C-alpha cells in the first residue's frame, strides 16, 4: 500500500507544476474585431451533435458487452 501511495504522490508532484505553467493569459483581440471588449474563446462551439454521437457509441458498446456477458452466462448454465 505504501508503494502505491508513494507512486501516486510522485506522479502528482511531477504533474502539478505543469498545470501551473499552462495557465497563460489569453492574447488581446485584434484591433479590427466587431465585438466590444475582450471576449474569451470557446463559448460559441456547439457540442450537441458530438455529445450525442459519443453517448450513442458508449451505449452501443455497453449493450454489446452486456449481451456478450449474457450469452456467456447462459452458455455456462446450460453446461
């Protein structure tokens, strides 16, 4: 158990400074943009379609795994 805690502590201590380095200030907008003030990016991107595809694929994979396990158990009960 101590080995796992030490490994997790080492990983966290190595990755934590990287998260501090990546916190940069966004660059100012170009002078000829139409919006007033500084706007942060990423708020106008639609995620609805991609999210539905991801959820659908996850559900299909879960259904496949459940059906496969059902067939395995049914086969083992018959033997």
